[in-house]
C-alpha cells in the first residue's frame, strides 16, 4: 500500500463567513503528479492555502504524513500564484530563490554560503543561472515562473504545491517546467499542481482532483478524467478529446 | 554653529533615520496612508498618557500612545475585513474619529494640560534643545535627543535581527506564512515600531513631518535602486540630507524648520522623479521615443531584407515608406548607418551582413520570445529590454 502524503478531512473554508470550500475530503497518495482542476473561483488556491496553514479553516483538519502541517513544514514547498507578489519589489532573481532556504534557517539566522550555493544550483536546474543578478521586474513572465520553481526546488521538500505554474509562460518554459515536475515524481516526490489547460491533463499528470466549491472527484487520470466529471465540475456540457 | 543649532540638526537627523527604516517597508507594502492615520490617531493616546504621567516625555506615555497607533491599524483592518469598504475608506473613517476624540479631550481639560494641537501637528524643533534631561544634577542633553536616540537604537536592532523576515513577508506573504514566519507578527511588529517612532518624534518635529520623513525618502529611493538594502540606505541619506538642508533653509528664511524640511523632501522627490536614470519621467520618455525609433528601424530593415528589387530600395521610395509612424525617416536612416547595418549606393539602400544578421535575430526573438540569444543586443537597443 502506498502511503498517504496529504490527507484533508471535512475541510470548510470561508472568507468573511462566506464558505468557498465545503466539506472537502481528499487523500493524496505519495508519489503522484496531481492536477487540481476547476473553473475560476472554484477554490483551488484556497484549498492549497488552507493545506499550508496560510488560511485558517472554519472546520476540518489537514495532515501531512499523519501529522499537522506545523510539524511537517520542512517537508512541503509552495509556489504561489505568480500574480500574488509585486514583481517591482527591489530584489534580484538569486535573492528570491534564496528565500526558499529561509524555512530551514528559522527566525533571525541569515543565509550563508551553503544557502547561496543551493540557490545557484536551483537556478542552474531551471536554466536561469545567467539571469541571477537581474532585477525581477526585468524578467519575462516565463522567467519569473522559473524563478518561483527554483525557489521551491531549493526547499528540497517531499511535497510540492504549485498554483498555476504554467500561467503566462511560453511553450518552451511550459515543457521545461513539466519535465522538472516529472523528474520530481521520479525521485518519489509528491507534486500537486493547480492546472488550467484541460487538454494537457492526460499528458502531464497521473492523478487528478476535480474541484468546484465541493470536491467532485479525485483519482487516477486514466480512471476519472472523463466528460462526466468535467461536466459536473464546469457546469456546461464538456467534451474533451483525449489523445492516447 | 551654536550648541543649540547642532542639537537641533542632530535631533532632526536621528528622527529622519528612525522614520526612514519603517518607512521603507511601509512604502514597499503600499501602506503609506497608514502612517498618516497613525500619526493623527495617537493624539488621544498622548492625552490619556499625559493625564496619567503628567510628563510628555515619559516612556509610559510613549507606549500608551503607540498602543493607540496599533489599535488604529487593528480597527482599519477590522472595518476592511467586513468587505463593505476599501482600505483607504477604512483609514479615512478611523483616524479622524480618534483624532477628534483627542482634540475634545484637550479642549475639556485645556486648563491643566500644556498641550496644544498645533504643537502636535507641526511640532517645534527650535524649542527641542530647551527641554533638557538632567541626571543627578548633570545636564546630559535635550530630552528629545535621548528619546529618539533610544527608539532609533531599538529600530536598528530589530532591523538587523529580522531583516530576512521583513523582506520575505513584504515580498511574499503566502510563502512567509507557509514557512512558519507569521506575517501577522511581522506586520504588527512593523506597526508597533512605526507607532513608537511617530510618538517619540512628534513632540520634537510634529506629526506631519513624521509622515513626510517616513514616506518621502523611501518613495524617492524606490525610484533609484533595485536592491532593498540600498533602498534603505538611500532613504536614510535622503532623510538626513533633507533634515540638515531643511534646517539651514529655515534658518536663512527665518521660517518653520519642520516646514522647510518637508519642502526639501518634496524638492528632492521631484528632482529624482524627473531625472532618475531608469524610472524617472525624462528617462521613460526618452526610452519610449527610442523604442518607437527602433521599431521603425526594424520594420525598415525587414523591408530591405524582403525586397531584392532595387525600386523598392530606392531612397525616395523608402522615404515615403518609413513615414507611416511618428518617426522621421532621417532618424531611422542615421541609426541604421551608425550601426553599420546598411550601405547606400547611388540612392539604393542595401543591408550589410551585420544588418542582415541583426534583422534575423530580432525577428526570431519577437516570434519565439526566447531571451537568451539576444542578451548582447539588450545593451544597445531598448527594444529588447523588459
Ligand atoms: N481574500 C479573499 N477575500 C474574500 N474572498 C476571496 C478571497 N480570496 C478568494 N476569495 C473568493 O473565494 C473564491 C475562491 O477563490 P480562489 O481559491 O482564489 O479560486 P481559484 O484559485 O479556484 O480561482 C472566489 O469566489 C474568490 O472570489
Ligand atoms: Mg487561484
């Protein structure tokens, strides 16, 4: 039996007392590359933020390998939605990637040579080493997304949560990113990705969760990625042609 | 310079530094308005503190008043969270109410309180040296100097200890929270430092100058640098420069010191806003003009590349052709010649091999959006920079 990496029980999350996620139950097995799909405003980002303790749910619980998130922080890396930060912030690509090491440093301690080296390696992995000293506003959308990915890689986690990592990136970057994600899965990591392009779900992922305020379905792509679940999630009569 | 003059400049400079540090983070967090709110709403805190301590310089009064500042922030956030109004509206609702409560309290107790609203808002730096701190009979300097010096030391200590946390939570609140650096703790820490600084400085320089010293130097520095540490340093330099030059400006005009310092801050910002090398108005206008020219240049080169026939490459024909944009054909032609991209023989224009290669690369870049191959072109052409 595979281990459960992330377990969500009866999770209900609200903004200003208006629930946007109702009673979510979800088990994510270790080692899957999973897409979370659902329309805009379905609560995909909210689900990730609640799992990571960024938002406090009004009910329910989340465990990472059987323990609370607070105890397992070091096992988890997070790539927020690109639009959630101010790219005009006065800092460089390298500095942003270094932020991924802050968690293992804890309060007050500063990053040193070791952290810098790890950050440079991560930059290398995403092909952004030549841009390490570039101010982040001077990077293209795809490059900014690669920087975010490098920052997650530097955390050297077991579970990766990524919120729309393909948003606003060109085709080359998309392929580069998905290849890195597939490598992570090969190394036994669990990767959870909020994804928008339904056409590429079967090609990129092996596990999928349909979400729209409630959980519609979760499981292996080959079993549950079908028109029935898509229609339930997106409301309209959905047809995707799945190429083998 | 007399002793009093030196002391005034020293106090003003220390206030400037103490304000620039939290100010830099307020500006980056787009919270400039909150410092205005804090500076006004601390008034009731000061009055209550004064009733209790009977001493405007007591540390207890500073803490009580700073607490009012933090309460302001909490109230603003609470109102904002209801989702009924936006943040600026919430700020506009909270601080006039708190400020008026302070004004009413002063009016009711006007007889036994030596506080007046003018002094709170504008302060009087010129008087700061006269309120001395005497320890067992020895005059150790103006009280304001000690207060603001103490606050500054604490601020610098906190900045050094929590620089990494401040940077992370200002840039990416979500990541900070997921890594276990509670953004709320950092937020309220910053708000507390801003409040304490405001209260500690208001007596000497007044609330308005405190706001100006928090926001203007940071906003000015923001236009000049892409490095957070440099931005902090520049904010401090601008704050101190304005404090000292403002002092002498006031001396020369025989005007209010706080007013002159604020004026200097404004002038400094205006100069940088106009002349900053990359974010300044003039630089931006120049860049846009250059980009227009370069787009025309590229269209021009592409036209040459696509047409072998000489009629299409005759100067007269091209002259008509290039003028479809607001760029003069001569400018484009000169730019191409200067870069050895074209040669003109008997009024027939031809691409050089350099021009040919450039055109291929540029078009390739525009189609594929692949950045790496044009790194060296970025230095010469604005077109390929961000
Ligand atoms: N900070 C917030 N305050 C209030 N409502 C919010 C906030 N963030 C998101 N929402 C609402 O919650 C719902 C789910 O949002 P989100 O999780 O961002 O959706 P998704 O990521 O699936 O597009 C949306 O209706 C959105 O408007
Ligand atoms: Mg989202």
